[in-house]
C-alpha cells in the first residue's frame, strides 16, 4: 500500500539529500519515494522547488520505479475487451502518459490537455467539420510527424505530444480522434499495415488523412490506383475502422519496441505484460 506524498518538511529534507552519494542515504531516499505514486510535481510546485537540471533528472530517475508500479497497479482492461469503449481507452492512455512523465515538472493531465485543445480549435471558427479540425491541427503546423526521434517513448505520452507538437503516426491520429470526439466529429482510425492513418467524411466522399505527413488527404480510389501492389489486407484497412483495443495494442507495441531499443528491460517487460491484457 502506498503511503503517499511526503509532507513538506520531509520532502524538503529528502530534496536536500539528493546529491548525497552515501549508499545508505541513497537507499533511504529511494525506499521512501518508492512509497509514492512516482509523481511529486504538484508537491514540488507547492513548495517552490526548482532544482537544477541534474537534480531534476536524478529525482525523476529515483521516482521512476514508483511510476512503473503505479501503472501496473492501476491498469485494468475489462475482461471482455474494450469494444467501443473510448472512455476506458483514454483512461489507459492517461496511465501511460503519467508513467512516461518525469514526475517532477508540473503539467496538465491528458484529459485536460485534450479538452483545452478541442476548445482552442472550436474558438478558431465556431462549429468545426472533420476537415476543419484536420487543417487546424496539421496543415497549420500545430502538430507534425516526429521524424527526428521516431522511436522516442515520449511519442506515446499524449500529454507530452500535445505540449511539444510532435509524435509518431498512431500518436497524432489518436489526438485527432480524441479531440474530434469532444467536438462530435466522425474520425475513424485506419489500421494500415506499417502506418496508421485516419479516415474522415467529406462532401466528395471519405478521404484518408495522413496525420504524420502534415494532415495530407488522399482519396481512397486514388491510393489504390497509385499503389496497385496493395494487398487485400491493406485495401480492406482503408475501408475498415480500427477498434480502441487494436489502437491500444499498436501504442503498446511501439512503446515496447522503444524500450527494447533503449535497453530499458524492466519497462519493456511491463509493457509486454500490459499487451497481454488487451484483446483485439
């Protein structure tokens, strides 16, 4: 059972000892912070702590096992799978976001960040269409494909993505869909092999949106003509709709690969366990 966030006096004492290299002291600090959820950001803001970059990195590393434990403890997928349960999908994405956060810097939660993003989009032009939101998010440059750090685990931290404006294909598509749901828009996920896309309705029929490529639009028929080598699975995907479970599986697969590449074995094993709980 978690004891919780240290009270102010205890927290200040722990922070003063961060740079102490005595093994016994380090063990004591790590043991106490392991009893928290792994996120001290609000408590640190309340006491006005602004440690050096080194101190923040050190503290975040000490807190990381507690965040990993919190993710494992709070992760819960319905026994029958997610079905069309977007509320649970967003909750699980928030747990991943909280786990990937540094636990030190203060920021909005994923639901709050998505609420604000949708409000900002609506303020630009009143009632929005799916295409209007596409232009606002992607053609404007507000969000872009993270080509420089494609395998960075933070691409799966959607709160971080909203702040920084860059992610991988599935991360950008999820933000498009989750913001769109707040605006009652019809945006479908397209589980295209090797790449994730979205599909939206327009006056000229449904079009495919590549969020990673600046929100570029493609008519389904044109894609098939331009790529005659597309197999049956790829052609079917363009007309299909990815389920919340399938999208969560892709997020977890990306995250597991990213951790494996960084030799973060414990994190990779945890994510592999979480994948086992998600049915397609």
